[in-house]
C-alpha cells in the first residue's frame, strides 16, 4: 500500500479524507481488528452449548448503541463472523 500514492479517501459515509490517507487506512484496519478481537473474546466467554443470535451479540461487542445503527452493527458482525469461518477460527 505504501507504494501507491493515495491523496484522498472517499468513504461510504462521512467526509472525504484529504490528508494522511495511508494513516487513516491503517487506523481503519486497526479498528476492524480490535472489533474482531472483541467479537472473539465475547464468543469465547459463552458456554459451548449456548446459541446466540448475531443481533444478541451486538450489545456484547459494541455496547449500548442507538437503535438507528443496531442493524448496521449486526451486519458488520455478520461480516466478521463469515471472515472468521473462512479463516477457520
């Protein structure tokens, strides 16, 4: 990534990132990995015979959220879960 000149980032929401684009990409990656580690931690604390829905996982991983973003958070958790399944974690 360091060999590609990146001036701006145009995220799916929020303002255009016009400075330190590579630093922001690194920040996004770190944030996603932190969220993934939190998900793994939450799952590891559940009894092996307990089933939990992705929607029930949201407050465990994200804490209290506005009801307007809960479904987005659930979608993100599903992406993380699918990634972990593909990686066999």
